C-alpha cells in the first residue's frame, strides 16, 4: 500500500505556466486527505516555491507534506512554513570547485545560492519568479564568503550540448560534489553537496517514518530524478520526460498533458480503498 508520494514539480506536476492542472491538484488533495504523505522533490530553490505552494489552497493537508528544494539541499515544512533542514557546501568548498570550473569554462555564467542570497557571476536574466533583492553580482571569488552555506552552485554555458556539459562538469568536479541537470534542453548544470541527490533525501525521510521503498510512489521527468525513481518501489518517468531517463528507469506513466501523475494517483487510491474494504 502506498504511504508516501514523492514528485518532481516542473514538467511533472506543473507546466510551463508554473501551475498545477486541476485534475492533478484534485488527485494530490485526495491522496493527502487519505493520509498519504506528499513530498515535492524539486530542483527549484526555496525562493521560487511560494507561488507554487499557494496553489494548494488553505484546505491543503499540510501536516502530511514537505518540499525538498534545490535537489534536496533544503527541507521545507509546508505546515510550519519554514525550512527545517539544510544540506550545504561551504563557500570555501564552492570556491575550490569554482577555480577549476572557471578554468575549464571561461566566460560561463556561475551562480551560488544560499537561503539568504543569490551570488551571480556573469550575464544573468532573472527568472520570472526571482526575488532580485537577494541578488549580489560580481566575481564569486570576491563576493562569496568562505563560511557561506551554499545550497546549490550552478554553471550555464551558452551553446553547449546539455548532456555533454554535464559529463564535462562531472569530470572536473569528480568526487568532491554532486552534479546533475534538471532543465530539459538548457546547458545548465547544478552542483551540490557530495553524495546529495533526490533519492538520498527521500530515502532518509521515508526511513525516519518507517516507510519502506515499496510503500513509496515517485514521479519525475529529468536526470536529477533518477536516484529518486530508482529507489522508490513505484518510480515513474513521465511519458513526456527525457528519453534517456525513460530508458534508464523503464516504468512510464502518461505524460504531463494527459495528467499522468493524477491518473496514477487515482488508480493507487482506488487500489488502497479496495485493500482497506
């Protein structure tokens, strides 16, 4: 029986307009009200979450839900409206990585995010949901303090092939940190604490609640979702997801435009009710 549902957001639960589709929202409410824990596991930083979570409405069963932001670097308690845990890199660790990556990718855009600030080196067009008041611009070697607690460090190399860029960054970074990508066709790589990924954070969270992998359903569409989908007993790639992820995971649910997550949750709830009858 499914006790926990973990899902990516962009491309999985919300579309390019950053909104939930009505059927998906209804299915999430039904699952939460049935006592299933809901966790949103996303590459989005915490500062982009308020417009998304606001769509859940005041009737949302927040006691059963959390958001793991920045690929798991930040745990956000939805009921308490606050970050309750972080998994960070120090500014000095990021500076060491930055020195090597800047040599390999001169002229790239570099961003280091903390909960308080966004440090930007290079030409950057703010996201539509960006809080620009938190932005600090300049060479990271000068503006990022050694003791800063960095939740995510990003590299954008215009014109690069996304999959190739990821492989190249991983080669430079080595075992010092984790590197992945979550934007389907953008040459953007996200670097985080060594060993950190969505699957590790989800596994730790489930274990703390006594929930086994076969009691977890997970949904995603991009490479940064792989470890989560691989760990969950019921891990689904969206049919609209990246082909390479579908090949790796194998279990597919209908795409975003078909309300694939909603369809799967509805089926799971029906099966759950049948077992409880």
